[in-house]
C-alpha cells in the first residue's frame, strides 16, 4: 500500500512541478479530450466487473510482491515432505498457512473429494477462470493504450480545423489556443500510452505468465496425489535452496528441481 501511495505522490508532484515551471505544456481541455475520451470509450467497451477486476489487478501490482516461482516450488517441496511423513492429514494442517489461492483451493479439494477426475475438472475450471481474468485485464490495457494516441490525433485534427477557421476569419487572438490544442493532445496521448499504460501492461503480462506457471505446477502436484501416484524428487547439484527430505527413514540433503509421478 505504501508503494501505491508513493507512486501516486510522485506523479502528482511531477505534474505540479511541470505546470509551475512550464505552464504552456498544460492545457485542461486537451488533457480532458485525450484522457477523458479514451477512458470513456474503454468504460463502454467492457463490463463494470471487468473494469473493477482490472483496477484491482493494477492496484495489486504496487502491493506487496507475491511469492516467486522458486518460493512456490519450495512450498510444494515442503508439502511433499509432509505428505511422505504424515499423509494427507499432514498436508491438511498446512492448508490455512498457504498464501497461494490456487494451491489452497487444490488442497481443499484433496481433503473434501476423493475422485481424481472431479478434482481435475474443478482445477481446470478455476485455472481457465483465472487465466481469463488476466486476458481480460490485458485486453483492457491494450484498448486503452490504442485509444490514447487515437484521441490525441483526434484532438490534433480538431485543433487544425479551428486553426484554419481562425485564419479565414482573421482572428489572431484565437490562433495560439487552436495551435496548442492540435499539438498538446498528441503529446498527451503519446506520453500516457507509452509512459503509463505500456509499463503496466508489461508488468501485468509478466505476472500472468509467472502465475500460470505456478498454477500448472500446483495442478500437477495435486493430481499426482489424488491419483495415488508416488512423488519423486529429482536431484541435481545444490543451489542456494538446500532442503532435507526423507528416504527410507533417513534424512539426506538434495536439491529437487521437479516433481515426477510414477505408478
């Protein structure tokens, strides 16, 4: 939350300083035409729920960072150890401590259901729903990123029409306002699309890709247990994540990099 307010404060402070130092670069009508027009068209292009989910997703980008992929693998590793030692009851005790919503949902299904196919079907429905939300958020930002330069160009055309009309009527006092409108709208559209929307879109896309990878790992792990297949940890030379796991009642140091299932 502090990062969110810090970023908002930096943006407001920068705009205030820019208006004070270079007031000629600030035109309320040009800003309203460019940003207001793009936001209005985006608002009518998507449902309120989709827009609300997108706003929450953008807000989440500035909240506390989620667990990395390596941390998620470490969680699966610990759950595997518990399952090998205590069975499903050991995994159930850790359910309330899980931060990943998809993994927590999968553990709940393991505890409540015993049919592997039912668990798989529900996991896939949740998987598709989450990916659908990420895709909707991406499309909203893509639409906004395209509309901002477009409305900037529309403002430029409006400014040129006003400028030519003032030339015909020989009204020199209105020429600066028309010229400013034709130039500043393009500037506002380009800056908003490339400085604000484009970084948000790139960040959201990277989060979506990482989340999809974590969900696939979680789904494979859950279905492996649900089908009654044994879990095997694959060794490789140690990295910065040493763990201990049981094998034949003895603890040994190894470095798992994947979970494999064999009957």
